[in-house]
C-alpha cells in the first residue's frame, strides 16, 4: 500500500475508464436490442468474438487497421441482419424465453464456426503501429491505444444518440418500441425497423470486438466471459437503457481496475458485488424501467 502514489491511482483510473469504454460499447448494443425489441440476445458475446476475429482477418487482408475498423462492424451487422430475419423474427410475440434460447444456441454455432475457420487456439494480434506508444497526461504516461478506445466509444455513443434522438428514422424506432401497432397503422413496416435495430446492435458488438482485440487474447471462447460482464453492465445501468449502459460500463470498468490494484484476486468478483449492491438499492438498475421483462 505504501508504494501506491497519486500518479499510480490516476493511471489506474484511466485504465478503468478505457476498460469501461469497451464494456459500455458492448452493453450499448445489448441494451439497444433489448430496449427496442425486448429480445435478450444471448449471442451478443459471440458477435463480439466474431468481430474480434474478423478484425484480425481484415487487418491481415488489407494491411490497414482503419479499413478493418470499417469493414468489421458492417460484416458483423450483416450477420445480425440474417439472424434477425430468418431466426429471431419468427419468434416475436411468443414470449421472451424463445429468442433467449435461440440466441443461446446461436452463440455456440458461431463459436464452433470460428473454431473451424481459425482454430481452437485463436489468432495473434497486436496494437496497430500508428496507435502504439504512450501519451504524457501530466501524471504519467498512458497508452495511446487506450486513449483511442475512450475517444472511439465517445464518438459512437454520440453518433447513436444523434441518430435515435434527432433523425426521423430514430423517431420511428422509438415509436415502434413503445407502440408497434400504431406505427403499423401509420403505414410503416415495423419489421424493417426491427431488422435495422438488430443489425445496428450486432454491428456495435462487432465494433467493440475489433476495438478490444489488441488488448486481449482473440480466441473462440472470449465472448463467453464478455457476455457475463456485459449483462452485469446492462443490469446495473438498467435493462434497455442506453444512458445506463454507458454510465454502468464506465463504472464497472473503474471498479474492476481499482480492485485489481488493491486486491487482484477479487477483481472478477468485484463487478458482481457491485451489481448485487445496485440491485438491492435500485432493483431496476440506475436508469431502468419496470415492466420491460413482462
């Protein structure tokens, strides 16, 4: 404890914010799908994993990280569109358990597909050359790539907010999530709205995967633990709440990081303790609303 300085605490805090940015981005897609479609997407971690693999593949194919960053969410989003159209859509209106079980099974299909395509041990990855090095923040040097993670997440959050709150299609999405029958009466094909929402949510999962790839091992099982962590974030922030996903993601990342500094063995446990405490105080999470699960 005597070796812990203010500079070390601030650097660890920044590390937690960078980790929280990945959590927030992942939970954002999960919350978008649940909040708009009331679908608990248990394949979300698998879409994250596929995004990490495709990010590495496209990077090797093009030799350009920025092309990989653009192509990966488009490819993962396209997979999400196909999954919604042919697998999830027939289960709308049959109860929340049906799409949950289907996406749970879909996640294992995607894991096995990545094992066949890339092997059971995964693939090696590294930080893009243009984002290597560290930046002097005044209290210490912090990795440039982690700062990029924070900035990229902020841009995605702002862009999604502007899309949902300030565009005509965003208005249709919000109206469709509240009263799809009225939207149908107005002559709007609500199925296309749900298709787009699911595609956007899975594309965000793929984007979070390609962004997280340089900071963790890329293997077929990586989405399993991430799924648990993203559900913790979603529950703490409130099921279906986009602001809650961002706030809770950053909070969970900071809690994990600071616990790693003082008690590394308890770091994994700390986020579940946080979830338990929040649910005891606010059963719906920070920004959640009652009745979404019914």
